[in-house]
């Protein structure tokens, strides 16, 4: 049994009688559990109480649920919590709005904060549609952009959905692009645009591969590939379980980064390819930093990169992007684990690869 305290976020439905909530908190206190925050969420026919509870060492979440049930309550959901969950919903909404207005690329992360969602990703869907038993909602952020927010531990309430609708209207009124290109200036003064890849970039990405050395391609693909068939280029640009980010200078693609979801929800794979003549100019760092932001919004806490033994370029890129790295060897390959969860500081773009 764990001997360290953990903090939990619970949504509970209690009988509408005086003193019920007080008795629940008294029961928890008797187990040396401290209620750090309480929010009241109106729902059709009543309210839902959201508690942030710091459990005593050795008290598992099942025991918290049992104490609530002992007072006739019903636990609708429970998940790990951190200090950010001590912020009241109106303050969280204001912070999320400021985040999106100040940095449009942070919009998915802002939606995740606003809804306390597990993940937010760009998907096609009917705006306002609530599916999966209330655990998934699609929001239109204007200009044809739609995101899907998911939360497995508890369904979204009507109040949260109304708050998200107002948030989306605000972004539309201010013409905020939720997935905008961003600019990077290299140390030698060249301007590079980072943007999402698409099927129209097949020829430019093929040209990028033709300009890369055999060593650079081997480091990326771990095989002696010199070019990719068009069907693989199409898949590279629009992967079914991820997204591809391009670094573009003029009409040329000079770098490409890819983020792919894995079978583990907390984990995604990341890879980079930068043209030889553009290496050591911050392109790889900028690509990795932006992909890390996307990963956080999608609910991933770790990015995994695979490198050949003796290669240190990816590790240096991650460190210069401000991302903590854990390294181990698996089956002759080097596994780099990049911590990008909400508790880590956001990566920066001013570095060189």
C-alpha cells in the first residue's frame, strides 16, 4: 500500500438534506483526509459537489468512495488532482480565455484547462455534439476548426458545456485561429514558418528527403532509405493516429516533426527530420517545442523518441527546448522519455539543434 499522500478530485451526488456534506467531510477527516476545495455544479434536478481531497498516506481512492457511499452519496467520478485543481471554475475560465487570446496556438490546451478534460485534439465533428455518454464534446473554434474534448473520469455537466460554448463564441468573435502557423527566426536571420502538413506538401517533402544525407535519413528511419514512395509520403503527412508539423522556408520544407499516439494514453511517439544544411539553427528545437505543446493538450505526459546508440542530437534538442529527458536502452535502441505533462514547465523555442 502506498505510504505517500495523494490528492484526488471527486464528483459526488449527495442527498438534498441539511448536514449531509458536513457528515461526509467529517468522515473523511476521521481518516486524516483533508478537503482542500469544494465547488457546486448545478445539474438538471439538483447539484453535483466537486471535492479536491488530499488523502492520508495509505488511504486508496476506493476508501474515499466508500466513505461517501456510507452517507448515502454516489461518486460520479474520481481522478488524480494537483494544485491547479484548487482554482475555482470562474478563475480557470478566465485563465483559459487569456491563454487562448494571448497565444492562439495554446487554444487546445486552454480548452483542456477550461473543461478539466483528459485530452483535446483537432477532429472533424458536429459542433456542440455531446457523445460517449457525455464524456466527449465537439467545439467549433471558427474558420472550420473543430476540436474534440474528452474526459473519461466524469461526464461534462451542462454548466461546463455552456461555459465552453461561450468560450468558443469569444474566439470566433475575435477571429482566433486555433491551429495557426508560427514563425521562427534562425540565428543567421532566416525566417522559417511552422505549420501543419497536408497532402499538398507531398512534392516538397519528397524534395526534402532528396536533399538529406544518408546519415540524416538513417538517424530518422533507422534504415538505409533514400526516398519514400508517394503512398508513404501521404501517410507521413496525414498520419491516422497523429499529426505532422512542417518547417517551411519560402517554398521549401526544411524540417518535419511527427507526433503519433500509442496504445498507452499517456504516451506518444515523436520524431524529427531536419535538412543537413538547416541543422544547428533551432529548427529541430522549435518543432519539438510545438509538438510538446500539442502533446500536452492531447493529454499526453510523456513523449518517446527512439535513437541509435551513440546518437545524442535528439537528447540535446530536448534539453535545449527545456524538456526533461530520461534515457534507457531497450533491445539495442536508445529510448528517450520526454516529460511534457502539465506539471513540467512549458518548453521554449529559443535554442539550436
